[in-house]
C-alpha cells in the first residue's frame, strides 16, 4: 500500500498534493492500493475533494493540536498512522512543510527517505527514484534499501496534477483515531502571518507572465502588467528586476526566488540564465519573447518569438482582448 | 536584547583541516592525560561538514600519519595516490614539457583528495570523539575583555536587508571560552579583526594571496590514468604574472582542474576567471576536456606569502592556525598538512594552558615555540623569499626559487613583500592614455557553453545560496565606485570577483552604479584582498549559507 500525506492549510488543499497523488498512482501501477491522509482541523471539505481520486481510502486525522502546523505533532501523527497502516511507501509533495518534518519522520522511523524526486524508474525490477544532483547537472536513480516503508518526496512540478486518475465514485473517507498526549508537542505555534501584505503564492498560479532585464525601465513594467492581466496571469520577474526594486522580491522566480510550474509561463525579455531556468523549467508550456535569438531561454521554450517585446506585447494584448 | 551564552574551555572557530585537527588532537590529549574533561566546541559557518572546503587538492600525508596513524583503516577518503607528475610551460598554441620535474612539484607518496570529502571524514572522526561541532554558525565578531580574547559572538539570524529584524529574528549567541583557536581560513574575517585590534601583523610582512578557480569534471574514463598530475605555467598569464594551473585525474574519469592567479597582478583589466577559461581553450587542455562535462565550480583565495607573513600567532586567550595564519607552501602548492599540524600544535598549547589555568599570551606563546620547532618551519623557512622574488616576474622568480632550493634558503636575507592590491596599476599607468579606447571593452571570453562558461552559469554550479532578504555581507566603505574608480581602474571588482557579485549597472540617469549581488558570493575573499583602494570588507552572511562544494 502507498500512503500519500496530503497538505492543507485552513481547509484549502495544497495543489502540489495532487502531484504526489499522481506520482503514487504511477508507482502503484494498479497493483497496490493508494491511500491518502490529511492532518488538521475541520477537514471534511479537503477530504471530500481528495476522495475524487481513484484511491482506496481517504483518512483524516483531526485534533486541536493539528490546527496549526508543528513538526512534533505532524511527526507524531504520521508515525502513528504509518504504524497502523504499514504502507510500503509514504509519498509527499516536496513543500516547505515536508522539508520541515519529513527528515525527522524518517529518523523517528529509522527508514530511508529520498527527497525531491522528479521521475519514477525501474532498476533490476525494483522501483528507482530519480532525483537531481549537482544543481541539476546529473540525475541519480536511487533504489531504497532497508525495511519498508520508504519515504519519498516529489519535486513540485515534476508530476502532473491533472494526470491523477479520478475514481468512478468517491473514495470512502474515514477518521483515524490518533491521540496526541500532552508533552508530545514541544513547540507553540503562533498564528501564521504573511511578512508582506498582498503576498502572492506564485507556486499556486496556473499562468505566469515573467519579466526580465529586457523591459529596460521601471515605467515599462506596466506593459508586462497589462500582458499578465490579458492572460489572466500572475506577474513575476527574474532577479535583476527585483534587485532594482521594480517588483517585490516575493515575485522573483529562480534559484534564489520561487520555483514554479504553471500551465503557462510567458518569459518576456528574459535571457534565461540557469538560475532562472531552474525555477521555471517544470512549466507545462513555455513561451519566450526575446530580441536575442541566441538567448538560452529559447532552448527550453515551446514557443519562441524573436522580436522586440515592445512590439509583441501590445499585439498580444490586443489579440487576447478580442 | 537577550543573548544566549555558552561557556566552554576551548572554542575552535572554523571546521576546516586546521580546526578539525585541533579538535581531534584535543580529544586525544584528553584521553591520554585523563583528568576533568575539557569542554570543546567547534563552530563553522557552512551548513554541513566540508561544504565550504575547496582545494586542488594534493595531500602530503605526513601530518595525517601522526595525527591518526590508522587513517587508512578508518577509511580516509584519499581518491588515489599520485602516479605520474608532469609539468609544462604553455605557449598560446603549444606546450613544452619541462625535462625534469623540479623537486617542489614532485608528488610521489602524496594523494589526490577532495578536501570537501576529507573534511567531512575528519569531522566524523572528531564527532566520534564526543566533540560538539556546530554547523551553520558563523562567527560575527570577537569578544574582548580589554586585550584578552574571551570568545566569539555568532551571527544574528533573520535580519532583513534594511537591517531590521524580520519575523524569525534570532540574535546570535556569545560563546565564551578560556582559549579561542581561530581557524577561520584564508583572510579569515575574525583573524582580520584580531590583526587590526591587537596589531598582530606589526612584525610580519604584508600577507600575499592568490585566487584559485576550480572545476570538477567528468571526462571519458580512458583519457587520463587515475593518479596523473599535471601542472602548467605560462599561458594565458604573462611573464609579469604569478600563477599556473593544476589538473589531477581521479578514478572514474573525475578530474579536478583549476587555475591560480597571484593577487598581485598589475593589469587592472585582468580577470582570473577569464584566464581560467582561456586556459581551458588551450588545445592541450581542450583535448583533455572535450566530450566531458563540468560538475561543480568554485573559487577560493589562498595564502602565498609564506613564513614571513605569519602574524603573531598567540594573544591573551587566543591562537591562530592554518590558512588564517598563512601556513601554505606556495612553491609546493600545499597547505593542508601545514594547517593540520598547526591545529595540532595549537591544541597542545591550549590544552596545557587551560589545565594550568593560565591562558595568558605568555603561556600561549608556547604554540609559537612548537611551530618554530616543527616541520612547519623546516618546510617554510627555506622558501620564505620565493614568492616575494616572483614579484620580479616569472623568470627572475624561477631562478631565485632554484637557487633557494640549492642553498636551502641561505641565499639572502629577507626579501621585502608588498600587499598585492597595492601593485595594481591604474589604466593610465598600465595602458597609457592613448589606448583608452581599445581597453574600454571587456576582456571576457565568449563562452561556448561546452568547455567555457559565463560567470553566472558557473556560480550556479557552486551551489551557493543566500537568503536575499538580509543585509549585504560585502561592505563597501566609500563611494569611490561612483567617483574615481571607473577612470582609474575601470572597476576591477567586476573582473576579480569569480562569482559575478559586483556589477556596474545602468543607474537610469545615463551613468552606472554599483550593484552587489551578494547572494552569488562563494566566500572566496578575493574582493577583501584585491580591491586597489582597500575599501571592501567581507563579513559573514547568515550562518549555514554559501557554497555547497560536494566533491571539491
């Protein structure tokens, strides 16, 4: 059995959890049941949403101590659930929350963990998990050793959420009874806050228009803004734009900003330094607009327009408005 | 503000070969001599063992053999023994093999290692002895009580770019120690503070440095036999510049390749990174690399001034070891064994001082005596003038080096050395007024993205990472960048930085302004050393950040 631990916040499912479900279904290949688990408070909505997938069961663990995330509570509950269910694999999306508690969970269980998996392969009849090494220069196929369960986190954007097989009817939702004794949780979580007002979560955006050095001046950001509006997309940027303060840092894509994998990524005046590419190469469809035909962005673009963005953008906006 | 404090007997700042050897030696002394156990802590700015360790590297195993005679049984990661030494003089298109390999370049009995892996292994040995290693803690400043060093304050976390605390602010801790051993590496920023505050360089020559730019390659397996060592002199450097290359072949087609440029060059337009790219384009080198791929990139300064540039090594409550004390033999291109030995000797002096409850400068001076009686002096003293002699150019330096070998260093009195950055010439001096137009372009190499790469791409392969929202950790103290530097030197920081940290960008008003891309920094310290005005200070960014030198 494969257990997927989904992630939610305030009753809203993290989109990346669907990617973990897709990966689990691919790994199971119909020969193993897949079960989903989600931890928190008031989970009926999220559980109902998850039950649409073709899985054996959706399990909820609800507890006051799970209302706000703490690593102690999550590790405790996950370890208890794994002991009850004895899965062969535990799969998670490689979110910030997973990064926070999955290593502890693996250490607590004394089981192997492979993180940031981008593909599933086979090696001598055993499942192998492909993960990038050396800043993405190499991909290693990792075969996990030791007793089950093996813990696997999947890179955001590596598996497609829309590849999740839906069930013919909703999967049963059960509530797993797992207590959390006093003293288990050593952290006191304060209410989450956003550092900046109007913060955006680009990783959840379906369409992104990203702007780079080619935009030349702050006044021209408006052009990109209009283009984003016309696409119904979030506006993002490569590093020089945020360095200049033309857009806030939270809109920066790349190795020192966010990693995104939207359905549509329109790169406007971005040459495609590798630091930017690693943050967006998982996007489904990449459109690049750049004057320089030699720009590396064209190597990964699905559609490339070699032209002045100040000519192309207004034309696109006009066309999109029709 | 409430700071946590931690009290230990001996604090070691820096988890490289010097610091870790000191820690291991302390643990050994504890076992041998018994008694009340001393509390020992090691702090290191890298997130994990070895992450900031970069070297060629050839290891002379002499110190390791003494520190840990059973190092082979304990699984020391020595990639392979050196099998064959080659030294070439490169011309732009061709190569001349030196008929004999000069003794300093003979590496029989030495090992090719990855310093990253070696430090990881050494750290595991230290941890097994029960010493506390704190990874991800950068020393921010030295704690003083008058002239006595009382410990180190670690860096704050969660400070925003504007200097204001962010949501997750956590003040640094004060680690108080009876003895602090500074193993903060080449141009260590705490050692620099000590030198300034306590005038430790008063009787030393100015330190001299080089910058090493390195890549780790994977090439077809049958191309070079593991254990092959190649050094080159000459192209693309000119006679007036000190430096050369290394290329070490390890098993499985792994190759360590790098280039060292003395940070005392005169040409303000020289770019060590570009020199390395040009070197790789030489037919001899390109032939070796062709069809392979680069795995990793990094850069680090290295001390080259030798024996006469060591600062005063001891003070009330403090000792300086390793690269921080400039213990490198620049003729043999080796310093790991000297760093380890200085760490061991400092451990011995510190251990006795703490036990005797006297950690004064007078008592800790014993460390200097031990160094003077040790193999460090035997190796470094005879060649103390060699690097200084190279300031007269490659031929003069080479001749002097030969004579120094023959006479075992008795040739002359001490030659005077100069801080390298003071030798850089202005554009007018170097090129003359007439040529101003010719030199306005960049001397960068157009990368082919197979063998040569632009700096930004290379930075990616250093694995370096810094939180963007924190104060810039490269302090530029004056505004020369926007006033005279462009005319005088043409912004050399843009070139000597191997990580694209310094950039002159359009200021929107027809001029240019300095932009510091601090998050690209690979902690090499070159800017702190080579800036001709001496106005750049490298300070530690948030602990746990910086390059990730796996396998380097």
